[in-house]
C-alpha cells in the first residue's frame, strides 16, 4: 500500500479452475470514505467474472475498518477499485486462496 492515484478505475478478475471458489482476505485497508456505500473511493467485489455478477460487497474506510473475508460461490471473483480526483489514502493489500467446492451427489 502507498498513496493511490486519483481518477482511476482498476478491474481485477480472479479466475480459478472449475470446482474451486475464491476466498479473498484484506490484509491492509485504507480507502477514502466510511461505510459501504462510498461515492468517492471504493472497492466493489462481485461473485463472478463481470460487472453484472452478484454484488458481494462495496467497501471503503480507515485502517481500523478492514472488511471481512469475501468468498465466491464459484471459481471467479470480480474486483473494481474506483478512485476520485481528490483524497489519496494508502489503498489496500489483499490475498486470495482457493477453496474446494463440494460436489453434489447424483441419485
């Protein structure tokens, strides 16, 4: 983490093999705003591979408000980091890992 640039939109897509889910843990977090509906700077996480996937969370806030772990239901996680032109906080650091998705027996 270091002061992030203004007026940016960064999109990250985590793609794992089929049969896996994604778990993302925020290790460091300092995004302008407070609460989950910031209109300034934010991180938006979706359960899938596009901006149309189900919203799992929209996060911003100071270092003492690190978001909880985010877990996808399938093998993709879509992340958008949006910043405005003014305040530039320290940003975020996140780690992701794979989780085996249980198979459903066929009867």
